[in-house]
C-alpha cells in the first residue's frame, strides 16, 4: 500500500532526536493534508498539542473527553486524564473556559 487512508502510530517520536521529530511531524502533516487520517497514541503533551486537530482522552475503554482546537491544552488533557471536571457524557470542548 503506497497511499494509506488510515495511519496508526504508537508514540512515534519517543526516544529520537529533535531533528528527526521535526521530520516526522512534517511527514504526518503532509499525509493529513493529502487526506490520510492519522491516529496516534502519545505520552508527550506538547506533541499532542502541536500536532493534533482533535485529542480523545480514554480510560478503561471509554472516551472520557474529546478536545478540539483551542481546548487542546496540557491542563485540559491532564484534567481529563484525572477525571477532574469531567461530566459523565463526553463532549467536544471548544475552549478551556469549561474547565
């Protein structure tokens, strides 16, 4: 397959140098701009904030919160992961004012 529609990545930049990280980020953006969906797990909050259009925080197989746009902040990600200020119904957040 030379033109995948969905790309799955698990901590794609863990343990690599800064220059290589930037190249991976560039390639990910290029693929996304060409229409590929990129789903990746990352332990790096800055990576999530800088690369993602949408972040879904999951726990125990359930979606806890979905963050989009300006709502993707380290504070919102950590609060979601710790279930601080999270309702029982997951919703796409559009700003961090709701926290």
